[in-house]
C-alpha cells in the first residue's frame, strides 16, 4: 500500500502518536534556546558584497539528539517500504523559515529569486541552520548532481505550520518526469500547473499545501517539485530535513520503480541554471513561481 501510493504520487504523509509529537515540541524548544533569530543576524550590504561565499560554520543538530526520529517505528516502516532496509542517513539539517519582516532591504528581489537559501546573507556565527524566505519550486536531487535518484527526503514539522507560516507546497506526480534544472518551467492554467522539462516532457499537476502541527511528517522522492512562499507570520518556522539513501543491495524498491519510469537517468552536473546563464535570460522563461 505504501509503495504503490509513493510510486504514483511521489510522497507520503506519515502519521504519528502523541509521544512523537511531544518529542518534536521538545526538540523545537531546544533549538529555539540555542538559536536567536532577528534582523541582526544578517550581514550588512557592504559585508555581503565583499565576500559572497556561503560557508557553513556549524550545525545546531550537534547540540541535540534526533534519534527519536531515526528510530521511530512508523518512520522506519515507511522508509523500508519505499527504499528497502539498511538505508543510510546522508544529510540532516534544521530548516528555518525566517519571517519576512526580518529581511534587510539590500537583499533585492533578483538576489532572493536566484539564491536557493539565505546563507550568503547571514553572519557566519549564525550559519548553524539553513535559512529560507520562501524557496521556489525545486527538486532535492539538485543536492546530488550527476548521481542517480536514490535519495528520499524525510521532512518533519517541529512548529505548528499555518497557511501564513511558509507551509511546504508540493506538486504531486511531478517526480515522474525525472531530474531537471532549477528553476523549473511552470505555467498556471486554471486550477492546474503545467510542468515542462528541458527534455520536452510535460505533465499537469495540482498544488498540494502541507499545513500541519508539530510532528507532522512527510517523505518524498528526490525529483518531487516542492517549494514555499514567504513566511508572513511573526514567528520562524522550524523543521527537520533528513536525506536518506537507498542501499545499493536493495533491488525492486518503490524508488527503483519510479526511476525506471523516467529511464533511471542521472541528475545534471550543474543543477542551477542561474549559474550557467544570465539572470534575465533565465527569468524570462519562468511563468509561475513561489517567488514572483
């Protein structure tokens, strides 16, 4: 049941018990205790222009324990159903949806659209989580360029996420077209989104907004298009994002079935087209986005 739905839709919602919810709330409190976010965490315009490098200077997860997530029976059962046993944790991050009110004016619309996250604009000592002010539709496969699509994302809300608090927006079934470059070619047509890849594949999909309470969890394929709009609430949105890789000895999993559908192709070597081409050349092709 799990695998069939995952193959068709590209994602699954994982329900959990009150114990897990309480553990997520406690983790949220610990993170907030160690992370003070306001407008002062941003570099000045002069400092940013002087050194446009995003160097991670620490990881807030080194101060907290997330074993309760990794060892949760519902989560393990779901992951094993779609990528098999003996999978490997390859990445773990706290995601912080920063309130719009904290953004300095020197972060232009152009820079905000072109940048995948806000790390470039943050003072070094605060780069212990990954900051976003909304993010355009993208695939997590872009973090694993030129490799086969054998990684899935586990995303856990640690806050209550309302429609104003930058909820995730996913495009179910978009994973079926395989890896493509960022930004993605999307058009809104009535109540549906037309998604077209550089390889001339296309599919009509519907947006699905993920609002939820602490502990609400999802897992999706690395080619699933997803993004968020700006956080217009007064508080930050804190979530946990884990990337898990299928063991190469596991065959005929749900992920294998999906990958076979689009030819088991690898991702692009350079996954962000803004790196390869001029901004205006790229942006003129973007008709629908969470950032425009």
